């Protein structure tokens, strides 16, 4: 993996880790695929493309009450985020957006 991509993934992981912390402090039940699998993928050289993680994400989304998307760098062009939002909508789950800079969760995505 090129060094720049590795740094970008690590930055996204740290932002997701912080979001999990804040949401947990707000007494939310939280699952984050990035927080859960970043170290596993790095240590064991698992694939990092969206397709590889689709089944894992689908099962967690179908089990969730709602989906909160972290608006970090690249969220709006992420194939993985698009897939997760699509899966959530197909499952009838509300999708919310979280921006750590404003420290709030916004209204559902339409």
C-alpha cells in the first residue's frame, strides 16, 4: 500500500475512534467497521476495498437501529459509505450524519 494511502486510512481510523468515543459518552450503542477492523486489516494484510467488507457491513447494518455516517475527509466520495447508505435505506434504517467539528448528529439523510 502506498505510504499516502496508509496515512489517509490511519487518519480516518483515528477520526472514527474519536467519534466512537463521543457517541459512547452520549450513551449510544456503537459499532464502527473502521474502528473494529482497521488494526486487523493492517496486521494481517486483509483487503481494504469496499467489496471485501460488504457482507460484514450488511449484517451489522441490518442489525442496527440506525446508521450514523461520520463526515470525515473523503466521506462524500467513498464507495464504502455509498454502499452502507444504500444498504441502510434498503433495510429501512434511518441514516444520520455526524460531523465532529460541529459535535452534533444532523437530521436524517434523504
